[in-house]
C-alpha cells in the first residue's frame, strides 16, 4: 500500500510540474514577442533619428557665428 501511495504522490507532483512548466513557457513566449516588438520599435526610432539628423545637419558642419 505504501508503494501505491508514493506512486500516486509522484504522479500528482509530476502533473503539477507539467502545468508549471507550461505556464512558464507561455510567459517566456509572451516576453520574447514583446522583446521582438520593442527591438523593431527601437530600430524604427533609430532610423527616424538618423533621417532627422540628416535633414538638419550637424552643428560641426556649420561655421561659428561671426562674433567669435
């Protein structure tokens, strides 16, 4: 009888562990998707910044004002 109880307990623990692993995997997948979205947004913002910088030029390209 003791062996049957131990097997039942182990099966129960295994089922809970499987549920926990699946829940952790779901969270990991969601985080990976969010990370990929954020990386794309950063890339878009970097491109925009480069475009804006190209439109206005940099301060180093301009001559100093005449009063210097």
